[in-house]
């Protein structure tokens, strides 16, 4: 397996430990405000995480310019997670991931796998839209990555499909390109990560849909095993 050791390991391990701490203490996830007499938010870890993400203002530009925080959608107990880069215009408008043109293609891919969007969990590295759909900044990735790792830690999917360079590089802590990374699994703590091309790239390069379908077949086989 091509797992690369690095920050991802300790970051996810630390996040899992943090989730454990939260579970024990009833603390808010990533508290933004100093401790007060206000009791911790009600609900389970997932609800607390979601509330923290929805109220996040770690990236001042994104918090100022967004219409919505796009937490992710689907089944919080999914065996399969898709992770993209960041919300675009349509996602920001609707507060849901992958609902624009690229999202419609992702939905078709999921359905071709015999699944529905509600069977999987769809998320992004960034939960807020970078203005003008610019690339995420390193600082924004650093701010938002703990949320993604917490989602992964709580869902514990069997397989993660990383869509495009950003998701693959952030998750695998590498600067190798998606063309170099795609087509095989990378394993971490029982979770298999399969990088493949982003659906927005496929809209511009439809000839590569065949390669993505090969990748999806690997995922389907893995989920059947
Ligand atoms: N592109 C992404 O990476 N994520 C979305 O949610 C939409 C488009």
C-alpha cells in the first residue's frame, strides 16, 4: 500500500483523542469562546461538531463573504465518503455540497455505483466558499482540516474517495498530483483512501471519465469484500 507517513497520521490520531475527550467532558468541539457558565451544547458529538462548524469564523474573509457554511451531507454512518475541495457558488447558495454542475456529475457517478447520495457522506476540505472560487489558502486548509478529520473520525468510513488534487494532497500529506496518486488505495487506521479525478476536471476532460469509473469499480469491490 502506498500510505505515506506524515502529519495526517498524528492529526487524525489527535482528533480521535480529542473526540474522546469531548465525549468524556461534554465540551463543545473546538471552543471558540472562553469558558463560561453556559452549559455545553446539547446533543451528541456529531451535533456538537456540526454546530461548531456552522458557527466557525476562523477564516475571517470566508466567514465575511460566505452565504452558507457547507458542513456536508448524507449518511453520518456511511461506509463511503467523498471529499472534494471547497463549496462553489451553488453550494454556498444552497448550503449543500456538490449541487452544481460538478455535483450533478458526482451524483451520476454515485448512482452508477448502485448507491444514492443518502447512502454516502459528501464533504469538502473547506466548509466555506473561497471568494470567486479561488484556490483554498494554506491557512484556510489548516483552520478547516480539524473539522474534516473530526468528521472522518466520527463516521469511520471504510473507504474515502478523495476528489481532485486538494483533497488527495491534504489527506495524504503529499504534493504528488492526482494523476500520480489515482488508481490505488492508501490505507490509514483501517480507512482506505482512493484518490481520483475531481468531477469538475471531468467536465473539462470527459475522456478521463473511463479512469474514474475504473477507480469506482475498485471502491465497489472493496465495499463488497
Ligand atoms: N467542488 C467541490 O470541490 N466541492 C463542492 O462541493 C462543489 C464543487
